[in-house]
C-alpha cells in the first residue's frame, strides 16, 4: 500500500490545485487593475482641478475683476462683502503697539468665488482701491 500511495503523490498537481491557483491569480490581477484604474482617475481629477484653479486665478488677477464680480458683470467670478471696517489684531510686541491691540484699517473683506463654487478666496480690499 505504501508503494501505491507513493506513486499517487508523485503524479503532480490536481485539478483543484490548478483551479485554486488560477482563482488566486485572477484575484490578484483584478485588484492590480482596480488600483491602476483608481490611480488613473485620481491623476485625471488632479489635473482637472489644477487647470480649473489656474483658470480661476487667471481671471481673478485681471484688472477690475473684483469690481466686475461685485457688480455681477463677471462671467466667471462672483463676489460678496463679508464685513467692512476691519481691524487687525497685533500678534506680538515687535514694532509699535502692544500684542493683542486692534489696529483699525479701512478695508473690506470680500469673498471671491468661482461660479461653480469650487474655489473661493477671502480678499481684503482697501477702501477705494481695485487692482
């Protein structure tokens, strides 16, 4: 009986082992493909966001963009006043004044947004001035 068992052990892989190995290979291949697909999608989304941010900033830095956004004449940007007569708080004792002292400035805080509401920047605009 030991001779017969020895002969069966030397036959090679069974069909179950081959199928199990193939299933494991398929699972690994599928997970690798999923990782590659996710990575590709993230890279594409990153490029799209970078391009949209560049377009927003290009529009923002045009002369008169803030004024036209406040008037509602700008095709890409919207603006709204958040607060007026802003005071800054001094952080340390260097220079004039004491730490924690409020320094009034004649400025307006605006929120400039892309019309898609994806990008928004707070802007401190000095009174009477537009870029």
